[in-house]
C-alpha cells in the first residue's frame, strides 16, 4: 500500500461498492480504499423475488468481492464490524481493528426479527427476501406450498422500510398460481403497516393507492393494512387489534434498524443522520449512504413505517459522498450536494406478466413530478437493469445515469 489517504468502506453492496469504486476512480493512488464486509459476495437484491419463483439462480445474481475488487486496486477484508471509535478514527471488527482517515458506512439494515415473537426464517415461522439464503429458504417454502396449497400472507411489519418486493411477490405468486391452475386453492392476503395499499412508505406515488387497490381487487388479493403484528405462531399471525390471519406460507419484511457496531452513531433506531454530502453532522470524516442513513417520513404513519432507501437512491448517495470526499482530499471546492430528501425514487414493480414503472421526484411529497406507468416493456427493462448493473459492478463502473 502507498501513501494515500486511508478510506475504509463498510459494506460491499450497492452503497459500499459504488462509493469505493467512485472514490478510487476519482483519486487513484491518492486513496487507499478498503472494503470491509461480512458477506463475501455482492448480490443483486432486486431480483431475489425471481429467485423465489425459480426464474433466477443465486449464482447468476451474485459477484465474489474477492475477485472483482483487486483489479480495481481496492482491498477487501471479510469481517463483521463491531464498533466505530470516531475520536481514535478506528473501526473494530471480529478480525481486528482498522484505522481510517475517512469512513464510509454502507451497512444496510439490521432485520430486527427479534422485535416480533415468531418472526423470520431463523427463529420463527415466516420468510423474507433480504439475502440469498433468505430467498432460497423462501423458494423451498413456495415449492412446498405448490405441492400442498393453502393460505398465503405477504407484506410488511411495523417499522419495515422496504415495501416494493412484497407487492411484487403478491403479484408474481398470484400469476404463478394461476398458470398452474392452483389459485382457487390459495387465499391471498397483503398485510402491511402502511396506512393504505400503495403507500409504500412514501405517501404513495401519484394514483398508486387506487392503482394497487384495483389491481389487487382484480386478482382477488385481500388487503389488511394499518396493522402491527403482535406475534406469530405456526400457521397463525396475531395482529395488534386481536384479529388473526391463518397462513401456510408467509413472507413478511421485518422491522428495520441500524446495524449494531455503527447504530451507536445514529438515532434511537440506529439510522445515521447525514447532511447534503452524506456526512455525519458531528463527525465530518464519516459518511453514510444507503439504508444505513436516516430519512424521516414527512408525516408519521399511525403504525410506524420507514421511508425506503432504494438501490437507485443508494447509488446516488454513494456518488455524492464520493465526489465530496474526493474534492476534500484534492483540496478542491466542494461540489453541489444532493440532500437525502431531494432524491428521486425510480422503481420497476414486477407484476408477474407485466410491470409498472413508478417515479417519485422527490421521494417525499409535495412533489415536482410523479409517473406511474403499467406496461409489459417495464418487465424487460427490469431484467435489463439487472444484467447492466451486474456488468457494471464486475467491471468497476460506478456511474448510473
Ligand atoms: C428483495 C429486494 C428487492 C428490492 N428491489 C429494489 C428495486 O426493484 N429497485 C431498487 O432501487 N431497490 C430495490 N431494493 C432495495 C435495494 O436493494 C437497497 O436499496 C440496497 O440494497 C441498499 O444498499 P446498501 O448498500 O445500503 O445496503 P445493503 O444492500 O443492505 O448491503 C449492506 C452491506 O453491508 C454489509 N454488512 C452488514 N452488516 C455488516 C457488519 N456488521 N459488518 C460488515 N459488513 C456488514 C453486508 O454484508 C452488505 O454487503 C430491493 C431490496 C430487496 C431486499
């Protein structure tokens, strides 16, 4: 290693990889960039619902960090972060301590299954799709359901801040069941902490409320919204209002929190505050991008929901942070920032045999612009984006239009 500034990036996904590659691209030998991540692969998470239904394999969706990073002259350390000491400029991991001049945190969410009894694939009765392992377990459960059909519940618990994939799963599973002539044997419920269908943690996108209500009504998918989950036991979800939902297969997004080890730098739920350059207000050499960053809803919902931080937003945050960090090291004037609540959300919602393009600019209302456009080509575009993004990461490209 040379004499460049020491830049540690925590997390090897959309945020961490983009930030590391963009910093290296901008600074070359002036930066020694190291990624520390507990997982040794980048996984294209947006396609995990397709893994559940058997349309993708884990191999196709993942890239080994130890292979893609060295050619970019980015060091990779596989380790789990245990703490950050901003005064000593040091990160503690289960593999030892590492000093830094600048730190970029991109550790995503901690899925707080422990907050709801019986939740989650590890110690509970429900599935989710946040990792390859989760999705593979959900796939096995889906195949079991096909052999022995029964009620399905999909959706999100209180404090979840990722709704899109569970809408996608509702549409996709409905479509697959119909193809197999099994749909009449499977009552389907979309259960959510959102105050209304189509809210998505961002107070809807244009006419998304009516859109989702109509699309679900046409497909016979019942909605149970504005609900928190009190507890789950085998085949039964207990809601806070005392009602219950039976299930043979349930896939629910758990509550989100910040990841332990970095959460201490954040708010009570562990999400880290950022300025318009994604710097910590008290520690200007610490940047946070992606799901780990804090973004409060404009209006709190009756049952708590979180604002999603999508892949596209995460890439934009990482690029903005990298541009600022590089300018600072180069002693150049700071480039324009892009505050987290000014970001645009672009989402391609898979619906089985079609898809819907959703755009909200900015993410929270009131907005300059919204688009909601259901067209078959959106599904092809979604598959194209997967291929493009994996190609980009394989070849060390950090740009995104
Ligand atoms: C099923 C699914 C579908 C989605 N669909 C879309 C979509 O269609 N469009 C869209 O824009 N977005 C979508 N998203 C959201 C998108 O995937 C996220 O916005 C993005 O993954 C956030 O990136 P991140 O880098 O902040 O965090 P993550 O992707 O969560 O990555 C976190 C990284 O930190 C590492 N890490 C975690 N804890 C530690 C620790 N203690 N020590 C060291 N390393 C740690 C992990 O190994 C990982 O590398 C989807 C997400 C999911 C789960």
